[in-house]
C-alpha cells in the first residue's frame, strides 16, 4: 500500500490530500502547533512513513519543513515552477488548494521525486544572514542616493573629495562638514586636527585632504543655508550609512563564524579559489547551501536558473537563453564572482579566468554576459568537484583536468 501526502501550503492554512492507492481524503489544517499535531496524528496512523510532498513557498513552507524535521519525517520540497509544469502536464483545468494538494500527490506517485536532503542548521542560518545582508545592501544603495540628492543643496563639490570608492572616511567627513560654509568658517589647522583622527590618515594624507576640502568649499555655491533641514538630512544619511555598513560587516563576521563551525572545510575550499574573498565565500554557502546534496553540477545550474531554456515545436528545436528560474541572489553573487576572479588573475592564476579571457578575445560581439554565464558554469563545476572531493583549489591540477576533458 503506497501512501502519499500532498500538501498545498498557504499563509495560515495548509490543504492536505491523503492519497492511498486510488482513494483520496482531503482535509485542511492550520499552520501552527495544533494544526501540525493534527497532521502528525494522521501520519502516525501508518506503520511506514508516508511519502510527503509540498511546494517551496518561502517562509510559509519553512514552518512545515521544520516540524517534519523535528519529528523525523522525510519529504519532497518541489520548486513551484517545476510543480506547476508537472501539474499542467496532467491537463489541470481548475486551480484550487484542494486540487493542488491532490495533484501534488499524483505527480509524486508518477515521478517518484527523491526526498529532499537535509542540511545542517548552520546552512539555514547562513541563508537567513545572507538575505539580511542583501537587504542591508539595498538600504545602503538607497541611503547613498538620498545623500547624493541632498548634498546638491549644501555641498555638491564634496563628492569630488575621494576619487576611489567612498566608505567610512568619506561619510565621516561629510557628517563633520555637511555644508560648505562650515569649512569656510574654520582654519586649516582646525580641519587638519579633525581629519588626522580618521583611520588611515597620516600627516601627508591629512594635509592633502585638508587643502582639497578647503578648495572645494570655496568653489561651492550652495542652495540651502548652513542651518537648514538639508544640513540635518546630510548628517542623518551619513550616520545611517555608517551604521548600515557596520551592521553589514557584523553579519559577515557572524556568517564566517557559522561557516567555520560546519563539520567540513567548505569555507576554506571556496576561499582557495583565486578571487573568491571571504565575504563572497560565505554568501555562496548561504545561498547554495551544502553542495553535496546535489547529485551533479547541472542540478545547481537549475537551482540558480542558469540552465538554458528550450523551445520545440514541430520541426523547430531551438535553445533559448537561461531560464532565470531559481535563486536570483545566488545568480547575482556568482556573476559578480566571475569579475572578481578575472581581476585576481593579474596576480593569481585561475583557469576560470583563462576561460573567460579566451572567450572574450574570440567573441565577435561587445557584450560579455553570455561569456560570464558560461564562466559561472565552470565555477560551479569547480566548486562542486572541490567540495565533493574535499580538495583545495590548485591551478596546475585544474588545468590538467581541463586538458584531459578536452582530449
């Protein structure tokens, strides 16, 4: 007797279809302790653990997932897009919670999806921290844009003070001098005395920036007066940027501690790839999780949505661009990682960078996005092989393996 529980998870309730051979029974439970205990009683009615299948619906399905983990039940978590495709193949005409729960049970009976592999709790925490990091990054971008706008009223030339990426020191200076008139009212020595206290500012650098700051303030023609709400807003946004950046760095430190507490050396392995810095490494672990749970690298490609789509109709059979059905954040991190690897190749050899540069040289177009995607494929295969075999990256070994595959 084959028993399958298809569960359609919603915000506050879940519809459960109990499929036993050809007979079905459909009930609704609440997504809380009483509801889950009701589900547990139904599951315990069978001597062997039933097959359980449901869609990944973000925070809502995580509660059900945690409950099943706590009571030792295996389950299948299906990607919503994949679930929709398989259910539509069965010519589903109506879409309700009851029919979805029933069709989930049916497709499990038809396709026999393997149970989802459990990951260490650290991976779930890493994922939550990675998403928080992403939110803080968005907040930083928003605060930067707002700071830029309000500075146009008080001290627009101040943005020319730093030629490189602006960070803590720039924000600290803007907070001290939100309006050009504040600089004009101070002596060179008074400005220098404040700047010399900033991290990384030695005598020569402090003198240079003091003179530059004075020159920029004398050049500025402000819109708003010194004691205006615009000056207050400048101070507010600079302090917010300092706080957000500090909080984001604290998240990275938390993620590093978590990654180092794993019963493996995945963090060390990822960091051994030239161009993969610690922040990128922990975020890859947070978004991709334990790579060992994937049966092959192509599964990871599908997980992040860089597997190619396909269109087939009659005699026409064409490959489309990547599906983009998957983990968008992971896709973005890996895309940026290719650029970092290419930059690091100036001092550290990496065959992924070799591949990327060779493809760019042979490309007939100016756009390198497709080449970057192909390079991500290479990176994923590299990470998967290294972690599966518990090996650190070695350029000579990677180059030899690449030649062996091409021969």
